[in-house]
RNA sequence: GCAGGGAUGGCGGAGCUCGGUCAAACGCGGCGGACUCAAGAUCCGUUGACUUAGGUCUACGGGGGUUCAAAUCCUCCUCCCUGCACCA
């Protein structure tokens, strides 16, 4: 009788709602607020997203079983630009997007309305909320809100006023990708082909014209090679201009001047010809050397300033350019090496001819030496080879290079780079600039090439603030983080998190208080909203308007400042409601757990920590963070391009929500990716059906006195409860549920196979099992629970307590021994059947000979001592025949250090166990089975009985 | 480039913090068998190589090292994944 998921899911969801199971209010129990980032409602969620929500739901349900008063709320996120982007794409009839929406079974009539952003928000919230309800998430829906409503904005305004008062907001300049045509910042989704504009800061090193005051700025990643410069390169076909920056004249490509104008005050004075520049000489700012300017074949107007400093000893392109000039009548300067390689553990080897051949084909596997040798040999060298060579040289020198010349002689190259850069900047003629470092030029969707613009007056949250960071870090270390390894990631993020831009020109959201024409960036506005869950329904019930939510309201509720009476007077909010808000906040915020995908550690979660530390009392700082990995589908990443995205609704329809939840939540440990495989989901359904069938057949089963088999099942059950509870408290979900679920199914099958039929024992097992699967599979558990004849809701039941008196390791070990002996016997039959004397015969009987106790004792002694002499002389063996013992042990002497102790079951007990299971064993093995202890056996095989491994005597006839 | 994480059998994935219990948990898949009219599901066995009684050999990205002993420690190399900021 297969479970009908489509029937039981809505049935129990409805019953829970009617009983208000998930509507939580403070009471005498210990409270905990368990929450998860509100979903972004630009597109509907797919089954990959479900993992985080279902894991959160698991946690909430588990804690409820464990006696906590749990609040699991939900809201919706809509600030920022993505929803604007959707509306724009719909207006443009974007086919890709429309196709995607079709996959979510959204009809064209609704898609047509999505030019309206508020329609999108409402519509997507509807879909998402429905999906969450169908997923059986135990959410208190009375507290839902959206991040674009006035109450939310009031809270965010309060937040930023407090941050500003604490001096944590800073203003400054900031480079962004910029479309000169549209006049706004461009991010990844604003560019053609979704190229993320990669911005890098580099230095333009100023070389003064030998005869005038004009400067040649050379962009470079490697200013430390300055003393190795032999000349400058300009492009013969490049258009140059003279431009004025900060009262000085610079030569640069016309293109560079255009780009740099977005980064600094720059005025073009007029065109300059490349041939004119080629006649000039320059002075090296580091050592005063007078250097020529030569034509460089690779120089491009679009890269850097269009002027390159030539370091032939360390830059393959420069070297090759000079080589090409040889024979053209131009005198080519000699390079100077300024960096020495010190690679102590792995000294460079001379390259083989074969390796040089590989280098000629621009093969990455060739060594840097091979490339250098190739360069030395001269001849035609392709740009491709030069590119690889450049990369390898750069890497080699960055990793192992030591300065071999100049002021920083002996310093590591990477250190010298920064020092020399700083020296050059402070000397006046050099400057920093930003450059897009994408391999190809980046274009805005409008077709204009993207440049880097320095935005002035940009506001930041200063997460680099020393005191703030240290307070946050210290608190972070005291938190419960799951999985354990995530703490390390948090530490790293703490190390590098610094200023973060917090407002921008476009998008939905709350106006930025210090510049009302901008809005607060959508990660920054979502760091303390979890507190809103604790009281928003009270505001709604009391008909409080947003205008009444003055700063003193939040000061009172969130910071406990002021008193309800005066706050009530100034805001007009009912005094009792105010007190209730504060009490609710205090109750729920005393213990919290926040869940999320592990990708959010890098931004949201750390910001969440910082903001709480800055704004709340210490006792309301976050207590626990649980992060989980992504979900793959049949071994592949879920992505739009692979077309393997399955909407939650459809996933539920196809698989049933509980099997889906089970696979997603416990299919992998928190920290790793889980894989969604249809076969595995099916196997969960099969196992559920097995349990279901067993439950429905319970009424026919009778109770009887407990047998060995019953004790075994009880022992399994109780040791499982104990172990799984410990694992779950540590959020080791997969390991716990392998034991709770998979192993239970196996054990039950085995119990039945062994002839187990005690209704009372099975009922006890199944009832406790049902409670334990309910956090993951609540609908199935609820169905089981009622089949078991219960009237209560299983989702509100207490977690089972292990009965220590029923845990019996001996029984479990004896069973395990019986198991392993069965397969040993099978193997023995298989092997002896091949003996000619046995051909055509059948097995007549099987005797299992259990090793004497002294053997086990001696063996364990050796395993512990790892030393023959000690083991033999041991006191614990007194009374035993020393000679016999040492003879027995000598066979293990070689491996003494690798031995492991075996369970110390008295051999009489084991023999008894085997003989109690005679029927079962005989049936399984197809011949009568009996067991005997070694000392009572006359079989020639008896001495082969080993601790933990009985000897087997098979008689054929 | 920088930072973090990873590379284990046909596949996914444990183990690697405390080196010997590791031919390697668990789950898929493959093969053989039982059941079935049949398919599916389920159950049993098997799934590195060799081996007619529990044994031997070769294995944990590549090189080098430490050790009586390394998937596990050190080191170098190669490759892969993720993040790098205004983007939620």
C-alpha cells in the first residue's frame, strides 16, 4: 500500500494551520528564533533553493521536539535592481526570460503584466509563499513582510542613523564600471554576455622627458623592475595626445586620455605624433638613466596609457620587441636583470629539447626555463608563446624572486613591489589608475564600451573600523557555527572585509538618509530585519502607522532606551503595545539561529554580525549560524543554461515533498554539496512504503515475552536514539539520519527475517522512529502517527529519550558476529565445493566453533600492548598455559602493532547466541547448523577458531 | 592575479584533526541469483588483480621527503571549484 503523497501533504498542512501549530508567542519555555534569509522575489525558487529552507525547517522542528518554544518566520526581499531589470526585460520582450518563466508554469497573461514592478513583487511573493506552504515549512506567517514597505524602511532609517552616530559611515571615492553613454554604473547583468567588469588598480610610472617637463606615464604591474628599464615603447600607429593632470603635462594615447578623464581631472592639450615621441629620450625616475623611446609592436592604445616601460630581462614581450628591432638599424639596448630567483627546494633544471618544443606550442606544462631558452634562441616567436611566457615569468619571479639590484636589494620581490610603488607615487610624477582587466573589452548592453569611473562622495560602511571589527571577531568566535569548518571561512572574511559601498543611484529600497536621491544598497538594508519578526505582527494588530515609528520607538524596542510611557506620548503608539513589542523582542532574541547557503558567509552573514554588534545589546548578539552547501541535480550543477532547473512546485508534484526534503537536507553533510538523484528519492519512497506497511500490520501482531531478537531491536533503538541525538545537536544531519532512517529500515527487515513478531516491541520502535523522522518528513510522520492510533500531532511530540537499560552492546555484538559468520560460512561452502572429493555432494551439516575465552583475552592483550613479551607475561593471563598462549600469539607477532581489540564476549554466551538462532541460520545456509565452543570440539578445525572469527566445519555427503 | 577549498574505486562520497584497525564507511551503478507470466520494486550474493579456505600483490592527482610504517605529516608541481565588493 503505497503512500499517497498528494493526499497526505495538503491534509496535514491544513490540519496544522487550523491548529495554529506554528504560531508562536512567548511562554514559560525557552525560546529560540530560527530564521533564514528572506528569498529574493525576482524569479520563483527551484528545488536547489529548497535545501536551505528545508534545513532551517528541520532545525526549527527538531528544537520544538526538544522542548523549545520555536519561532520560524519568513519575509520577502525586493530591494535593489533585479526586479527593475525583470520589468525592463519584459518590456523588451526578452525571450530568454519569458522562456524561463514558462518553465515555472507562469501563463503569458501574467507575464504580460510584469512590466509593472509592483505586480512582479506581489506575483512572485504569491508563488514563493505557496511553494513554502507546499513544502511543509512550519512558518509563522502572521509575521511576514516585504523589504519595500514603509515599516521596513523606518527600521532601516533608524539603523543608518545609529551607524552614522557611531561614526561608522564614511564618504570617499570609489571605482566602478561605468557606461559613458547611459551615465550609470554597470554591474555584471548590465553588460553584454554578462561579463563582470574586473577593476584593477595599477600604477603609471612617470618618466620625465629628458628635454622638457612633460612626463611619459607607463602603466605596469611590476614597478619593482624600474631599474631594469632599458627604454620606453610607443606604438607607431597609436594616436597620442598631451594631457594636463594636476598641473603637469603627460603624454598618453588618445584613448587613455578619454578613459582617464573618468578617473581624474584631465584636460587634453592637443595631439602628438608617435614619430615625434620616438625622437625623445626620458629619464628613469629611479636611477636617473637616460633612455631612448622605441617602437613596440605590441603596444595598444586601449591598454593602460599606451606607453610601456621596457624591461627585457623580465618581460618576454619587451625582449621580443627589442629582438625584432635588431637589424632595422636601430641600436637596441642591453637588458639588466634586477631580480634573482631563489628556489631552495626545487632548483631549476635545464630544459630538455622536447620541453622547448612544447614551449614553442605555447603549452602550459613547459617550464619557465624552457620558455626562457626558447626566447634566447630567437627567431619567430608568436604572441601566444609570449603571453604564456609572461605569465610563467611573472609567477616564478613573484613567488621566488629576490631583488638583486637597487635600493631594496635582498628584499622579496613582492615586498619591493609595494615599497617601490609607494616611493614612485610620493615622488610626484607617477600616479595610480584603474583599469578593466577583463581579457576582452566589456560592453554595456547599449553597445558602449565600459570604462572605469571614480565615483566621488560615495558612502561606505566602514567594516574596517578596528574596534568594531575586533568586537565582532571576538563575539564571532564565541558563537555556535555549523558546520564546524565554517568558522575558518568567517575568520578569513573578517581578515579582509573593509569599506563597503552602501548606497547607490538606482533600484528599489529605502532612501539613503545622507543623500536622499540615492537608495540604500540591498545587502546593507538587510542586516537587522530579523528583529522585525519579533514584533511586526503586534504593530499590525495595533494599527500602528509607519509615521509613528520614530527613532525613539526603535530605541525603546531594540535598545531598551527610554520608557514606554514617554515613547507612547511622542509616537502615539499604545503603551501596552510598546511593552509587548519590547518583551517579544527580548524573549525571541535571547537565542537565535540563522541559516543560509554558505555563499553568504562572504557578505551577508558577516554584515549581519557587524551590524548586530554595532546596534544591539550584547545579550542580543547572534548565537548560532548554520550554513549549507548547494544542491546538484544528477551530478550536475543546476543552472539555467543546462536547463535542469526544477521549480519547487513541480519537484513536489513528481516526488512528494517529504522524499524531496529528505534527500536535500540529509543527502549530504551541511558543508558539502548535496546531489539530487531521482533514484535516491524513489528509494526513500520505497522505504516509507515499507514502514507504512509495517505500521498498518501492527494490529495483527501479538505481544510475547522478550526474546534475544527483541532485546537486540530494543538495544538498536535505544543506542540509536542516544547517538543520533548527540549528532543532531551538533548538526551532523547526514550521519544522524543514516542511523535514524536507513539503518532502522535495515534493522526492521532483519528483525522480521529473524522471525521477530512482537507487536509491542515493534510498536515502540516505530513510534519513536516516527517522531525522529518528523523533522525531515513531517507529513509522512504525521500520517504514520495517526495510523499508530495517536490523536495528537507528532510535530508537537517530545523527542524520544534513550533508555540506557535497554542498550546492550553484547547483544548487538553477538548479532554482528552471527551476521559476519553467515557470510564466512557461505564463502567456506563456496570454496570447499570446489574440492574434487566434494563434487556432486551436498552440505550435510555445519558446525560453528567459537574460540575459547583465553584466546580472546590473549589477543586483546597483544593488541593493547603491541608487544609479544608483555602480552605473554601479562598477569591477566595467569592460569593459562603460557606455552599455548605464546604459540597462539606468535602468528600475530608480525602484525602486532596493527591489531585491533575484538569485543570481549564470553564464548559461552556466543555459542548460546548461535544455538538460539539455529533455525534462522539453518534456513539461511541450507543445512543444519550448530555451534560449540572450541574446548568442547573434537574437530580438527577447532584450533583455527579465532577471536571474533569462529572456525567453521562443513560436512559434505 | 589574490584569498579560500578540493583532487580517493565505474560514479557520488567517507576517511584524512590523533600516521598503523584501509582494498577503504554509506549510497548509486554493473554483474549473478531469488521472486514474477513479465517489467518494476524488493531480497541475497558479487563488484582492483591474482588465488580451490580466509592469502598475496598493486592502489588514494604527480614528483620529492620524514618514518619500521603515509590516503593520512612536510615540500614542490599540475589541475579543478568558490569568492573578490555595489552584485543579490
